[in-house]
């Protein structure tokens, strides 16, 4: 057992990334903006947002496979938020 483990210290090179899908303000703002836009503008906003977030994670040292999973989870969270934004419209028919 290493001296770090015996002293209760974790590996100093391990970084825990706060999940993108749990960043409620980011998810909400992204859903609202995506809902406001249409067509090409919506597609460009979405691609730019996801690429920017992915690049931020990579710059912080996030492994690429983990970054991709984070982006997929973020996309799912935004889709759920979009459904919540329109729940009243669906109930009205």
C-alpha cells in the first residue's frame, strides 16, 4: 500500500468533473435558447455549444470517451428540459 493511500490521500492526478447534465442553469439556458431558434441557427447553436463544452472538458484533462459521455448526457438533459418547457402546450392539446 502506498504512503498516500495509508494517509487517506487520493491520487492527486485524478480529477472529478462536475457532470454537465447536472449543471441546471446551463441545461435550462441551453434549452430556452434552442427552443427560441429554428433551422440553421438552432443547429449551429447546438453544435457550437456542444463543441465548446467538449473542448472545455478536454482542456481540463477529461479523457475523450468520458467527454463524449458527458456531452451525450448533457444533450439528453436539454431534451428533457425542452419537454418540460412545452408540457403545458401538450396538456392543452
